[in-house]
C-alpha cells in the first residue's frame, strides 16, 4: 500500500511539472463553482496571484471577475459541454495596485469523469495585449495621417505594377476626376490628363519602376475636369523593390498645386514687367546721360583753357558723378540681360595682366583713397571677354576700397593653380559676417548693418560678376571675417585656353 501511495505521489509530481511547463497559460476548474484545481505560473501571472489561490473558487481568487462575462461563459460550457473560444477578449485585473485591462485569446473546454459526466473546465489562454495595443497605435496613426492628408486636401495612390492598376482614396479620385470604384486601370487615369502632359506622366511613372531605381518620383501635370477647366497636380512617391528587383510597392501622394502654379506664373509675369521697365528706362536714360557727360567734359576743357581752375574742378566732379550714374545704368541693363539670358560676350585671347592693369587704371581715375598693390604671378594669355572680366575686377576693387575706410591699400593677386587661373582681391576693412557671406552674390543684396548702408550702390555688382564668371566657366567665392577684412576670389579654367 505504501508503495502504491509513493508511486501516486511521484505521478502527481510529474503531472504537476508537466502541467506547469505547458506552453501558454493553463488552469483547471472543478465543479459548477469553478474551484481552481490547478493553475500554472503563466495563468497565475495573468491574475497577479500566487499558488495560495489553489483550492479556492475562481471568484474567491479573482473577485474583480464579478460582473465580467467570464464566469457566465464558464458555467455555460460546464452546462452544455460545448467548447468556447474567442480572440482578443478584454479582461480587467487588479495588478500592481490598480485595475488594468488586458486582452487574451482563450479557450474553455469541458472534461468528463469516467461516467461521462462533466467534471470541470480546462482554461487555456494567451496574452495578446501588446499586439492589440500596437494595432490600435497603428490604426490611430493611420487615422491621424488620413485626417492630416484630408485637412491638407492631399490624396493617396498605390500603383500595382503586376495588374497595371492604381488605387486612389477619396481625395485622390476627386483630384483625378475619377468616380465609381477605388481601383482603376493605369490607362484609365491617363484619360483625364491634359494631352500635352500624358507622355511626360507615362515616362515618369515608367522611370520610377526601372530596376534598382532608389529615387523619389516627383512630377507635375495638368488634368481636365468635365467643364474643361485645367487643374495642376503634383504627384510624389517612391517604388520599393524586392530582392529579385521586382516592384514590391509603388505608392505616394497627389495634391492640387493650381494656386501655386498661378502664383508662380503671376510672379514670372511681374518679373518680366520689372525687367522690361528696367531695360526701357536704362536705354532711355543712357542717351541724355551720355550727352550730359559730353557737355560736362567739353565745359571742363573750356574752363581750364580760360584758367578758371575752381570751376573746372567742380565740372570734373560733375563728370565723376555722371560716370557713377552711367555705371548704375549699365548694371541695370546687365541685370535685365541676365534675366532674359541675353548677356553678350565678345571673347578673344588677351594677356591677363593687361586686363588687370587696365582695370586698376580705370579705378584709379575715380578712387583716390587707396593704393592698389599687385602680386601678378600669372603672365599668360587667356581666352575670355576682356571687358566683362575687367568689369568683375573693377567691381571687386571698387568694393574693396569702399568697404575699407581708414585703410590706405588693397591687394590684387593672380596665380595659376592646376588648370585654373586664380584671382583674389583683398581688403582690410569691415569684413562680412558669417550669416551674410553666402548672400553677397544675390541680386540687390547689401550687407545688413548700419555702417554698410552708409555706402553707395544697389547691390548689383557682385550679382552681375557672379553671372559673368559662371558664363566664362569659372567659380566665384568670398572669404571674410567681420572687422578683419575680406577677400573676393574667382577662378577661370585654363584647359585648352592658354595660347
């Protein structure tokens, strides 16, 4: 008898070990009151209890289940013998001092005694709370995204490269002028696109689907609505490829940019009007200014012959101001030409040091406050428009003198560096702050400090200089530190250029 009892104890211990190691949470309830006969560690963890609940009824062990559906479901299975399973059921447990909601996939299955009578319930469960919350977060994120897209009147599209179809959301269909369904053949979406844009759209889409293409697509096109009104759309997206280079996903957004295009067009027309005004005004002013300069020079000579030096000097100053006005008119004309891509160049071979020296002489006739120091280490010839390059050098020298008050010299240097000619003009003046350095070549831009605004000019010289150097195939840049001076530099290519 003792041996039999010992064997039973061993068998029970083995069964308990096996039961505790069953994958997932498992419990066994006995009788209609659902007495807890066994519960493995996973199930006890779900309840937030320990093994002291064994032998108690389920409601005694977990009183917070009162009023929830689980006790009624257990008794139903106990009465009918029919297994009950469900997924993602919400259950409230008192864990860590507070009521918390969890989600479970679980099954209630009846077991019977030797006479076929239902003896109890086997309860197995899996905690899917994290999965449910993650899906909720994804759904919430998608809802927020959709709300944002709808608020911004942005539609979404998804291209199926296998079926050659496009799926559109509600706004996407409205923008394309589509109806009746959410999925359309690609060719069907092309029907509402302006005839002049169909080829470009087709080419853009095929380009995005090329094997290995990692770029985002971004193209604009016009669509026609039933009233033949033109609307501009912008389509952006990206194709994702499988490891075998086939298209896994090609999706993106579409939005109405009609107002933006209209604004750009209005701005373009306004710019054309401004350029035309500048061009006409400059041309009209050139003639009287040229006449004033000629009369002033003639009057200066007459006064000098008469020996009236004081009046001659005053007329000479007048001529100097007319020269400044001439330069300003020339700058305005050049800006107009640059805008309309009509800046003319007359290129030939020139000794570069001659261009530099002539530019210095021109500056010297107008600027009397500084000495121009030269370090000309490049003495070769270069194929360029000497007048235009001289214009750049004079502008740099003029700026160097203008923005270095209280100093007595500026430096211009030339040298060959590899296949390039380098030119640098250095002053020891007020300098340029780091935030303004990248903007000095912008049209009409002037350094925004009180001292700088006391100097004359419209901020056109460096803009024009940058365009001249660009069209000559070179580069232009500036090195400067506030209150420590400035060096403006440009390079010109010498490959196949030196004679």
